[in-house]
């Protein structure tokens, strides 16, 4: 049985989500295209979800579906 270092796993997930947001944000800043901005917003939400409670994530999911599809 292998042991999983939870701190390392959390840091990996945080870094992955942050890197995805930065890449999407940089693209949106370069292109000024609304779709690229939407991708950056979705990446930001994914990053924030790592720090929110399940209730906050549920609320945000309901809010996002009110204003548009979440992908």
C-alpha cells in the first residue's frame, strides 16, 4: 500500500489550477477576445474552488448556471 502525501497533492492541484488560469489570462490579455476572457474566468473559478467550502462551491455553481453554462 502506498502512502499519499496530502500536502504535495494539494500543492500539485493548486499549482496546476494556477498555471491554467495564468495561461488563460495571458491569452485573453493578448487577444482581447471575449471567449478567451470566459476561459480565463472559468480557470479562475476552478482555482478558487480549491479554497472554498462545499457550500460556497455549490452556491457559485448555481450562480454560474444562472448566467451561463459552466464548462
